[in-house]
């Protein structure tokens, strides 16, 4: 549409010029003594226009001719930049493809061409690290820190990641500390710090970071739960030699972080230290609050082996749990053990036989054998000893 408009405009202009020239009777007198020339005004204007066009073309041609070397240089520089950009892109692609030798070569070429020198050095460092060429890796990391200040944060992140992979966790934390001073902390940096603190066994730091990541919804809930569990297990293992520290720590564990494994490890550590009263309190607190999905038969088995304290009160507590879990073989076995310890022979036999009816186990047969020995019933005792041995063999 615009083309048609311009064509019509040119035709209109041509018509206007033709009409104007036809009606124009003016002339131009040129005097060059001793010569005189008289020409029409229309011819003069036409010649003037032709002269202007000729001069313009001549000057334009001269400018293009003398500017040709500069344009050639610019063209070559542009081609070099384009080729260097393609080399850099190839380095990135090859790194992600896992072709680290070629990625290192391309990154070296891109760095030499001056294309994103900081990023090129980082790519080369990562490729060298994947190829286990430590000296090249360190050299490229040093260049990355110098070549481009804009890549400082990226350099520190990559350094922390590579130090984690090399299990040099102290150096990873040092790099992350520098990053925090300059750029603050973000989720990716928190994840790297979490990995480093796990490697160092800094379980208190792990718990702190896990809670921060949970607030930011940075990791799936299952992963956060497993990280917390591992941290608590590590702290419990570290405190097994000090009963006071262990007891204090278990009391400070938030209720939502008291998973099955954490409670079980804590109870076992307390029992190993002889702190059966604390173990009893912890077991009762957990099992009293447990519903069917959170019931822990392992704790019941430990509860039944506790020797000190008021056995009668423990029997009553287990009988209360039995009303909620009547088919729990371990609970029935624990009751049988405690009744046997209190010389309640009839109740002990009843509970142990009920446990065997739910799930035959070597321990229940062995407890019944001991009961029969106490009651001087050797034939029945031998039968249960044999049954226990057969189950152990299977």
C-alpha cells in the first residue's frame, strides 16, 4: 500500500514539474566576456540538478574507496567475534554433554579470543576438574577471579561446589563465607553449605540450615525430614559418653522432629548409659501420644527389658497400651517378661502364649522355657527350647 502511494506521489510530482516547466518562460543570461549565453531557466535547473547528482556520486565513491580498509577491518573483527562466540557456545555445550576434553579446548580458545573471559575460565576450570587435572583447575580458577569482577559470585559458588565434591569441606565453607560477605546468602549457597556441614559432621549447623531451607520450601519435605533425622542421630551418637548432655539434648528435640529412628536411637543410648528412668519417661511420652500409624513396637520391646524401677507400674502402663493394640506380639512379649520378672507366673504364661499365637518368635519360646524351668516343668521347657532353636535356624 505504501509503495502504491509513493508511485502516485512521483507521478503527481512529474506532472506538476511538467506543467510548471511549460508555463515557465524565464531564462538565464550567462556572461563570460567576451562571450554571452542565454539559456532557458528550465534547462539551467535541469543542468544544475545533473551537476549536483554527479558531484554527489563522485564524492560518495571517493569516500567509499578511501573507507574500504576500515570497513574490511571492521568486517574481520565482526567475523572474529562471531566465531569466538560460536566457540564459547561450543564450550558450554560440550561441558553439558560431558565431553570435558573438548570443552576445555574450546573454553581455552574462547578465553584467548577475549569472549566472556571470566565465564570461559570457569568453564575451563570445571572441565579440568572433571578430568581430574588439578593444576589446570587451580590455574583456571585463579584466572576467573582476576579476569572479570562480574563473575566473582559465580567463581565462589563453583569453588565451593568443587571443594564439596573433593571432600575439602573446610575450603568449601571458606568460599561460601566470602560469598556471604559480598553477595549475601541464597538458596543454592545454603544447599552447598548444608553439604559441607554434613561432611564435617557439624550436626547443629546442619539442623539450623535444614530449618532455614524448610521455611523457604527449598527442598522436599521428605528430604528435609531425612536430613534432620541424620543430624539428630549424629548428635545422639556424639553424646553417648555423657549422660547429662544426652538427656539435655533429647529434651530439646522438637516434637515434630522426633521421628521413629531418633527416638529409638535416643532410648538405646540412654539404656546403654544406665539411664533407664530417662529411657522409661521418653518411651512412655512417645507411646502415650502415638496413634496407630506412629506406634513403635521396637520401643515396647526395650520397655519390657528395663530392669530398674517399679515393674508393677510398667505392667499397668503396658496393659493400658494393650487395650489399644491387642494384637501386638512385642507388647504381649514385653508383658510376659515383666510378669515373669515379678513372678506372676500365670499372667506371664498367658501373655507369652498370646504373643506366640500372634507371631512365633525365638525370644517368646525362650521366655516360656525359662518360665517352665522356674515351675519345674522340664518337658515343656525342653519343647520351647527346641522351638526357639528351630526358629533361630530359619
